[in-house]
């Protein structure tokens, strides 16, 4: 009887551990091949399924993650050309995080990487080795996986994603040997190298703080303290000016606003006034003039 009871307890504990030790991401993957004339469209379905399983069934960190804590994200791959087992196209990466005490999520990343090229043979396994470069497809996916996890962690704790962003950087460094331009350090390029290099650069500490202040001090307090939350969000947006002209093209401001522009307009065009609307609009018009048609909607 004792042995049976002990076995039951151990089984229960093991089941609890399995429930806690969930993978970190809940990813939706879409591979769009509409632009490709191919006799074998099945390869794209296989690729889509393989990437989905690779992302969602891999433990990317040592964190204990509850099912409801998995990060919702999406990878949309558009194939423009196919030549045998060589593919070129683009990949759009999006991620979101829940808002405390609310039923909705806020977008964290919305990156459109137009420089995707890789080799893939149908049914070949996707395997990641952190100490070597084996596949450009795997490297691109893993790079964005760790970027997603890193930015998500930054939104909950100041610089909380440091270790994950460094793992994305390691992927980039390994992948440079491929010769793919998206991994290279090129002046003015808005590529994977620039993204992770800037996120980990001391020059862009302000951006990491903006992710934290905007989400943890702002959005997470929105339900209970709307005006105070709006003030924190406003200050985070105003701080974008500190990044202005640090680098050519202000890529990191674009990365932030590609995910946040619509949300910012909605925040400051409805509800109670924070008193900072005019300043927010002024800064946005300066750092992102191409979106002035949106900023006009901010209520002064």
C-alpha cells in the first residue's frame, strides 16, 4: 500500500512539473507561397508545420512557464522565389504580451524582414546548435525567437531580457559566416545585425527603459489608474527623442513605432487627458514624420 501511495505521489509531482515546465512560445506560423509557380506545393505545408513544431515544442530558456504565460507570437513567411531547394522571400515577426488586470494584449514587436533566403529539403529536421551555424532558416527563426523572449522580458523588468538578447546576438555572430548580408555589419543597414547590436548597445539603454516604462509602469496600471498610466506612457514616448539621430535612419525608433503607432494614437485620442498630449504629438512628428497623418488624430 505504501509503495502504491508513494508511486501515486511521485506521479502527481511529476505531472505538476510537466504542467509548469511548458515551452515559452505559442506561435502561429504561416508560409505563403502564392507568388511561386511550383508543382510541389506540399513542401510549403510541410515547412509550415515543421517551423510551428520547432518553435512551440522547443524549450528556449530554463524558466518555468505556466501555460497562460506563454508568449503569443506569429511568424509569417512569404516565399517570393524558389529555385530547387533554395528559397527567397520575407518574414514578418509579431509578438504580444498581456496587460495586467485586463482582457486584451499589447503588441511588442512587428518586424518585417525582407531579406530572407534559405535552403530547405522537405521533411529535413530543423535542429538548432548554439555553437555552430548549420542552416540559415534555423538561424533566422531562432534569432527572432530570442528577440521576442528578450523584448517580452524587458517589458516586465528593466533590462530583464539581457540574457535572451545575448543569445540572439550569438545566433547572429554564428550566422555571419553564411555571408548573408542581413547578418553583416553594414553602415546604414536596417538588418538583423543592426537590430540586435543596437538592442544590446549602451547607446540604446533608453530604448530598453522605454519598453519597461511604457508597459510595466504605464499599460499595466491603465485599468486602475488611467491618468497616471497615460502619463507614464507619454513620458516613454517623449523619451524617443533621446534616440533621435543616434544612428542613421533611426531604425530603433521605427522598430518601436511599427508595433506601437496605432496603439499610441488610440491612447491619446480617447479617454481622459494626461496633460501631455501636445508634447507627445510634437515628439512623434519630429521622430517619425512619415506617420504625421496618424499623429494628427491625437486629441489636444
